[in-house]
């Protein structure tokens, strides 16, 4: 649990808080309702996380809770003297939106990949680019990029984002097997010959595999 919560807090800080600063500050063009929504969301997340961490980090959780409690109405069930008097938050499936999570996850991957490419070709992030091209054959993925285009432009410091569905022109798939993981599944069947067969899979075969279809390697279905 601890590792998962720490990863969550890292994403909360590096992505949600940083990308939503203009909303939280109520910058020009941000409505009062939008500002309040972003702040209330952050407050609820911090409160729930503090409650989850209370058994593990009792003192720092208590310190954070005492500050958060100032923002609670007097009749709130959480307006107690100590975080250790509150119940662990209940999971609510209705609050989960997997489509939005997938869009944000892909956005983060695109931004991090863009930064890596800049480092590789030695173009610092401070230098703006005219256009960044994002390539994916799935129209749903490209539609998701369109909804977060503003964040992509800001984080990758570019003027425009070009969305391309012709994956074959830009992407060539190759297979590099995880010997330990595949060995646990295939046991003795996984040898040097089988590993070589995996690496000989064509880009088209790998695309089909990623879509959920089977591929054959030395008579073994994967």
C-alpha cells in the first residue's frame, strides 16, 4: 500500500497540482466555479490520503489533518479532534472514470517521451518547437490527445500539436523479450532458439498481438 500511495502522491504533485495551478489561482479566463471545483477536488484528495496514511505516518498525518480541518464545516462528520478518530474512506466506484484516466496517462507518457527526445537530440525545453507530431492508429487515442492539447503544448513547449493516424509511416515495432518473465510462463520451452524467434517477429505480427490476436513462435501460441 505504501508504495502505491507514494506513487499516487508523486503523480498528484507532478501532474494534477502543477497543471491546474491557473485554475486554482483563478487566473484570467477561469470561472469561479471552475476554481472552486479544482480546489475542492484537491482538498478531498488530500483529506482521504491523510486518512489512509494515518496508521502508517501517525504524526505527520495528524499535523496535516489539523490544517485541513480548518476548511471543514462544523457539522461535517470529519470535523473531529484527531485524524485517528475518523474512519478509513470508503471506495466509491462511481467516482472512477477510466476513460479520463486513460487520456491523462497517455498525455503524461507523450510529455515524458517528448522530454526524452529533446534530451537525446540536445534541444532544451526552453526552446519552443513549431510542431510536435503524435502518432497513433487508434482514433480514440488521437481524440483524447485533442482534449488535452493545451496541456501538451504547454508541457512540451510547442506552438502546435499534429495528430497522425498513419502509424506505419512512423512506427516500426520490434520485440525484446523479458527472459525472466517469459521463462516463468513457458518454463523449459523458453530457450535461446525461442528467444531468437520472438525477436524475429515482424512489426505487423506485433501490431496484431497488441490488438489481442495470437502469434505463433516455433509452434507455440502467444
